[in-house]
């Protein structure tokens, strides 16, 4: 499976991005 590493990398990046966005929103709401 040649595309598997790419999918894993994409999934990891998107998950990290969503986590950062969520934390940013949470921090903004708490202020």
C-alpha cells in the first residue's frame, strides 16, 4: 500500500490542526 503513509500523515496533521483550533477557541471563550 503506497498511499497508506500519506493517509496517516494527512490524518495526523488534520487531527493536530483540529486540536489546536479547539484549544484556541476554548482559550478565547474562557477569557
